[in-house]
């Protein structure tokens, strides 16, 4: 858990658990972080995918994982955190299985 600071989403001074380094940095409290993860999960489920082998849109999404990515480290401040989604996709038509990874690092600033 990080220091008590102002959440970029709700504006409350509280403990920050997630930080997305962009210009400006985006700080998330626990409630706003949970809301971002839920938003990404709902929007990911709505996405339409195409099989990378046969081009079919008859795709099944399995093993969806959504969370906070703390694996990417920035040498400037040591913290890069973003919301991620990882899923296994399977094509019903050609039986091809593939994975997709998404990382949401916050809004574009330019």
C-alpha cells in the first residue's frame, strides 16, 4: 500500500493502492481501482475477436483474468501499475487456441 494521497478519480485523500505513470500520474484508491478493474472486465467481455488462423468470429473467451499489473518497473520512480486483462480464446470452427493480453495505462496525454 502506498502513502496517503489524493485519488485522481474520486478526489478523496486516502491510501493509494495503484499508480499509472503518465503525464500526469493517475492515482487510484481501493474503491476506484476496483471500479477500473470491473470496467475493464465488462468492456473486455463486449469485445469481438477474430480467429488469427481462419478469420472466424465464432470465438469463445475462457480463463479471463483482470487485475493490477505491478510487473513493469520504471527506472525513474520504480512504479508502473496498470489495469490488465488476459484471456484464452478458442475458435469453434478451426479449434485454434490463442491468448490476448491488454494493459490499460490510463488516458493519452498528447
